[in-house]
């Protein structure tokens, strides 16, 4: 049976059907009425044979595929992840904030110099082996160890010039210490992608400084200075907004629009606060499962209305694949543990290795494989999300929470061009 797979999208415009492959970027146009009729029949029922010219052309362009071919094409597409090394570094697990929804225990462990050098040597070695290197800074608060970030970034920059791999470095930071001077230094060290959480008018309640003071004004001052940086500085900043139950203070977005204007280096990500672990989250009024879907939808709608970029529904290649599922991703914790998922810190199933003082990085390959790709669901073949999701969104559910992953609530039947 030949079917239109999830990675083929189509849309009729001005009497012409445009059919496109999201994987191969091939595109054809169908305008003959009989051929259009045949095409719509194929979208509903597929076809047993490639007996017509239309079916043959679609198949040649990999837009209409045998059910057995889908897996091969998806595997080929997914293989880019085999050539990607993603290191997530937690140089310190200490933090200058005390956010009540934070699941981390705030024990201020910081990497020793010896550990740090072992990691740097390992990273440098991976740079000679992989086509794509992603270096992510996480914590604790990574800007507390800005010197380490700059040292590693400068070393990788040198290797980048020599080995020409694709390189991207990002940071999840609370943004408090990220003033213009530090931002410029980190930019030079290659850190060009950021996620900074700013919780609107609730911010000083949900993201207080360790001293108990509010932090919003300082962070917004830092963000304002970033908006004034030259437009040829190529960076991206996601402003994450964690929302509580009933939060519909959309004036916050009007204020943000005044600060960041139409600068497309900034975008907004709206996430309902969840029970991510720890006790203090219980002091907050978090959304119920039913409320959160509708509330987030209203936030996104407002953002679109006022023209702010929202990255909630990114459809880019692998955009919904969690880094923990990358075959070659690993978190280097400040205490020398090597783990996979930043939410399940310290869970024994999360640990895939450690740093031995003499032998260096030790990885348990079997444990690492547990977190990787585990096959497609039946629905993936026809799902419009397949190129962004690949059934690789959250392995923690499968491995640690024991969730039944046999069906998918997010399956979206393939229909329109994106
Ligand atoms: S896991 Fe669900 S959302 Fe992801 S590709 Fe498969 S069916 Fe689609
Ligand atoms: S595995 Fe799941 S919980 Fe862990 S970081 Fe990925 S998406 Fe989050």
C-alpha cells in the first residue's frame, strides 16, 4: 500500500494543489481536475499500485511512499542526530535565585578545576569526531561561572576554525548577571542562544533573589541593553514566561513589545508552571491540566495579535525532540556525574556515567542507549509532527515515570503546508 506520509504536506491555492515533502523539500503542483480528484482519493485511501502517471511522479519525488519505505526515509532523516554531539554543562549547581517552582536542591556544588579540565579535554576530542557540536550551559546558574564558560567557548572556537564542524552554543540563565559587558564576552566565546525566564508581573514572587529581593528590574535592564546591540550581532533570546493559574495579565506583553519591539532576535515561550518536584512549588497556584491548555492558547493568541514572536509551536526539524533523546547527548554535573535528563537529576536511571579522577569520562553505553530512539508509534507514519517530533520528545516518561507510551494524544493528521 502506498500512502501520503506525515512528512508530505499539501494545500490547494487558486485551484492548484501544492504537494511538498518536509524532508526532501521537493514540491509539485497539480492543477488538472482529473489528477486533483485522483490525488484527493489517494490522500484518503492510499493506493495499492503505482499504476497511474500521477502516482509514479509522486512516488519518484518521495511524496507517496510504500509503508515500508517510510521507516527508511525517517531513519535517514534522523541519522543527522548520530553525527551530533550535545554536551550540557552544569559548571555549578548553586544559584543566586530561590524560585519556588525550581526542582533543584540548590546545594552549591561547583566543578573542581581538575574535573573541568577533564571535561574540556573530552569535549575537544569530540570536536574532532562529530559534524555537529552543541554546547549548552545550564545550572544552577551558569553565569556564576562565567569565566569557565568563556574558557571552554574560546577553546571550542579555536577547534571550530580548525575542524569546521557546525557549532552552536546556548545557555539557560536567569539573566540577572547577564549585563551588556558579560553578554558581549559570551557572544565572542560563541554563546549565541539564550533562554531567560521572565514571569511578568508575578516575577518577583516566582523568581526572587536568594536575598529575598525582587529581580525583575535588573533582568529587564539587561534585556533592554541587549535590544540595543548592533543588528548584525546574530543571537536569539527566548523569553520564557511561566504562568500560574488564572494569569491573564496581557499588559505584560504590551510592555515587552515596547522593550523588544520588532527585533526578531527575541521570541516568547509560554509555559504553565508545573509540579516539577520539590516542596515549595506547593505554595503556588498552578494550573490544572484542563485550564493550562486553554490558558496557554489565549496567551499565544494575544502574542500573535500584537505581533510578538512566539516559539510555542515550533515546527522546525527536530524542534520537539528532547536533547536527552539525542544518541550522543550528556549532562556534565558539577559533582562529576554524567546524566541525561535535566529534570530527573540524581535518579539512578538517569545516570549514564561519571568522571573518574584518573581515567576521565566513563560512559555506560547500554544505559545511554536506553535514552535514545525507541521506534515509531503506528500513528507517526501519518503524523504532521513527525519531522519535529520523531517520537523522541520525552524519554523520562518511558524510562522513569513508567508511562504507557503506546498511543499519542498529539498526533496531528497530515494536511496543510506549513
Ligand atoms: S509521537 Fe505523536 S506527535 Fe510525535 S510523530 Fe508520533 S504520532 Fe506524531
Ligand atoms: S526527558 Fe522529558 S523531562 Fe527530561 S528534559 Fe527531556 S522532555 Fe524534559
